[in-house]
């Protein structure tokens, strides 16, 4: 059943091949993006899947489901409140609604909104054994304009769900899929909440996949210093929805063959309205150029579609 629906869903994957030699990000071959080439060999040798969830509104979000060979479900972030039913539907489709582990990269509502809605309005929608995170202390966020931690932490506490505090090097294994946390919260230097994202390395089906959340420069540089070439992964989730997140030098170390972009169309095109391209303030086009320069040729962009990597 799952395989059948998977085949239907993978057709909606948006693909862009960033292969032009004189690459202009505003002149991506749209016909190629639409028709794509879903004729690659499968990435995973054991039936594992990565499902990067679509934006159910115009707002950027990140929600990733890793399906293990025997249908266990590992979730990273989830998305905004409005994205809740899509995530629930996927988990129910895979195994009836049982989550093995739920990881949150950082406390921003375009990442935790789905979990917030489930805990507050749909507590019986899914079985969730624990939520793992390493959010900064409340006082670290006070005084900042960023109040979203102050909203989610009380919700988690009140729900009674088991919270696991992530520390660097922690590992979880489910059905042959291993998740390793590459970092933990460090208070200095003071930086954005995006940049306290926990970065995860996932080993599945003979490949490696890096979940970056919205990590920015300071944490990226720390990871480069600590891991160097060991950051190498086959697949990367492009941080901060593809703009103004991890720097080029971080992606050079990761050196992925495949990039997953949790990026709506307007942000991919840096467009205020989806029609006038390149007229907005975002830096997505720089990131596209970096990936072209490091030779990463397989790109999957959500753009309002669920993306399934098999
Ligand atoms: Fe985000």
C-alpha cells in the first residue's frame, strides 16, 4: 500500500538540474524542472525513504520524515501549524501513526508548529514516545526579539511528553537507521536562535544524510573545526530554507551529491509574487550558485510538493 502511494507521490517531486556552465539562477530550465528525470537509481539499498514535507501555505517551513526499511518513523521538525494534517497523514500511511523518535532542531515555529498543534489540539493523532531537543535556556532568549522558545517550552512541559536533552555525539538507532547529533547548545558567542540549530547525521540504506535545520555561520564554522572532512554526507538538507544559512565553506565540507531544499517557490525564485523573479531581498540565488560550484547536481525543492527520496 505504501509503495503504491509512494510511486504516485514521487511524481510530484520538483527537480532542478543546476548544470549550465554560465549559470544564471533566474534562468533555471523550467521545462526540465517540470518533466525532471525520475530515472536515477534508488539512493537507498534497503527500502529506507526520506520524505521532505511540502509547505501547506505560502510560509517556509521544514518537516522531514525518515522511513526505515520496516516502516518505523523518525521525524525532524515538522513545519508550521497549518502543516499538521499532512504530517499526520504521512505517518498514518506509513505505519498507522506510530513515531519512533521526534527531533527538533531549534525553537522556531516553522519547525515546531506541527508538534505544537498535535500536543495542544490532537494529542491522540500519533503515538510519540519522546521529543529530543537542546533548546537554549529561557534566559538566553530573553531580551531578544525572538520569543518563540518562550512559547514552545511551556507547551512541551505542560503536555507531559518525555523530553530528551540532546548532547553532542548522542546516537539513536531504529531498524538499521542511525541518527547522530553532531552538536549541542553552547551559549557563547551570542547568536541567533537559527544558529543554535542541532545538526544531525543520519545513516540509512548505505547513504548518509545531514539535517541542518536553520544553522548559520557560527555553528557551521564550529562544526567545520570539529569534524573537518568527516562532515561529508551524500545528501544534505539545505539550511535555513536555502538562503542566508550555512556558508559555502560548510557545504564544501559536506560535499553532497544531492540537496534537499525546504523552499517555497517564491523563496526559490527570490520573488515577491512568484511572477517577478529576483526582485526580493533573499539570498537563495547565492546558495544555488555555491551548489553548482561544488558540483552538486541533484536538487529536490519542495515548492509546495512533498518530496520523496527512495
Ligand atoms: Fe526555518
